[in-house]
C-alpha cells in the first residue's frame, strides 16, 4: 500500500492523460476560434495567434494557454497580446463552450509564450563561430 502512495505522489507533478487530452482538445478549438472569429479589441484585430500549449488543472476547470503572435519576436508585443486575450477571455470562453464537449468549459488564462525566443537564441549560439570551432 505504501509503495503505491509514493508512486502516486511522484506522478502528481506530471499531467494525467486526461489533462493532456483535454489540453489538446482546447488547443485545437482555440486555433479554430482565432482563425474564424472577429474581435472588437484593436489589439486583436489582424493578429495571427499561435497557441503553443494548453495546460489544464486536474479538475479541468482552469486552463493556462501559452500564446504568441505569429512571427513576432518582441517580448513586449507578446505580453500585449496575452493581456488583450485575457481581456477577451469571457468572449473566447463562450465560443469555446460551443465547440468542445466537456462537462465544464474551463476558465482561460493566457500567458505569453517566450519558448520560441529561447529556442532561436540557442540556435544562434550554436551557429556562432566559437561554438562551431569547438564542435569540429
């Protein structure tokens, strides 16, 4: 019995299969919403939004959505997009509820996704002459 509890506590930090499936369902629905819907907010008009990941809470009532404007590398623009999406989250949540079949439509919290910037920075470091010299 005690051995099973330890194993469950170790896995408590990892998302369950149910959370991962729900996150992907929400991500696909949000992508569809951003492609088809018109927003009144001037910060959201004409912006292509990239959804990198959706992390849901264990009870699936809350979701953190990692987003960034397509092709934008400026962190200030990414943060501005996240703030604008949080202002429109009630509207987006209403549209989301019509597109997914879940018991509850999760509350959405949009977070600027800076992982693409970190990846491009690492690529630039690997392409630098000093690192190439060390690799050869």
